[in-house]
C-alpha cells in the first residue's frame, strides 16, 4: 500500500491490551506504522472534536450525531486494530491510547482479549465461538442480525468474568488494571453527562450527552458485533478460504481502516490493517465470489430488505 503500509518498527505478536495489563513502561509516541497517522487524526482530532463542537454549540447536537456515531464505530475498529498490532512502540503510550479510545468505543478494551483473541480467533465461527452464534446452513434474517448484539453479550459476559477471575489469581495488579479501565470509561461518561446537564439543564443536557457520546458509544458496540455477524453468517467455518465474508469496496474500506478484508485477518491476525488490502488481493481468487461483497450496506440491503437469496445456504456443503 505504498508508504501507508511502511513499517517504522517491528511489532510484537502480542496484543496491546495484554501489554497494557503489565507494569508501565516509558511514554514513547513513536508509531509502528506510518499509516496510523490517520488513526491518530481520527482518535485525537475527529472524535474529541465532534464532542467539543456539541458541548460548545448545543444547537449542533442531533445534527452531528450521525458523524459522532461514525467516529465511535471507528473507535471500535481502532480498538480492534490496536489490540492486534499496538499503535505505538511504547507500552505506556499504548495503555494510555487504549484508555482514550475506550471512552468513545464505550467499553474497556481489555474485553478484546478473552472474547476476540482467545475465543473468536480460536474457533472462527465453529462451535464454541461466542461471538458468532450461528451454525453453517442456519437461516438468517433481519431480526436475527439486529438482535445478535443482545444474544452475543449474554454469552460473552461469563467469558469476561472468568478472565477477570483468572487474572485475580495471577496478578492483582493486572486485575486492578481492568477495573481501572472500567473506571475510565464509565467515569468519563458520567462526568460528561454531568457537565452537559450542569451547563444546559436536564433535558437539553441529556440530549447533548446522548448525541455526542452516549448513543454513539452504544451504536459502536452494536455495530462492531453486527459487522462480525455479517462477516461470518452463511460462511463455511471449516473452509480454508471461505470461513469469512469480505467487504471490498474501496470507499468503505477507506472510511473504516480496511476493516472489510476479514478472511486475511483471520489468516494473519497480527498483520497491520494497512497491509490487509494487498494480502486480500493475493488470495481473493481462492474465495467464493459470493463472499467478496461490495459493501456491508449493499449486502445488508439485499439480504435483509430485498430478502434476496444469495445462494449461500449451500456454501458449507459445497466447499467441503
């Protein structure tokens, strides 16, 4: 990907959240990849800028909420990317960055370790994957897709609890660090809600907070789980190349840090996001064309609104 994928420093194969649970290191602002200049622009300019605009000009609340929801979804994508390939070379800087993006994402970023790294990437849609909850050949519908978030959170909750319990036995410092992440996320949201209500009154203040942070954060959590659903439903988890659906639209991937190339992400989980497009192109001819969709929007419209049969119900049987 040209200079966008240029490596500045060799990344570790460990997630940044794992590093964040260890003792602090030096604050090093050096990026591992130049492409993450865009990550910083979104995280340090776009996200707080949209919040500040609505708090300074409450008349913008509501109007800017769609942009805030997009920014929060990007925070979820960035949290995912940061989990696999830490953004910075310094451990403490990565920990601080995790805390920062978790405010916009709406949940402590440690959650990626037990539910995503240790579960989803291990089972990849097969039995035991608590993030997908679908068996090959099972029917899909708009209702199932829209409510997947609520079903998935109930199955992920016990895994998070067991992970916290495991850390308590291994490292009290890491265990306390997790609760510190909760304090940062919910403390920041409580403080911002209080600030809005103190400035603008209960009704208008609540609306400003919900528009700038509250609803976007919930939308990010729902949206990232919906994305994971459509990236796997109707696929064959036993297949070498057809275990995931890809969304290959150039404009969409430009907006979401190339998050659409999912097959190669499962094959090379620690590949930096800026390198996934080229890696996808190298294996695209092995993937069933039906699993290289244009965009998540066109796929959802055809599948859930037009209810077109995309011929995927037999995919698992065909590819075995």
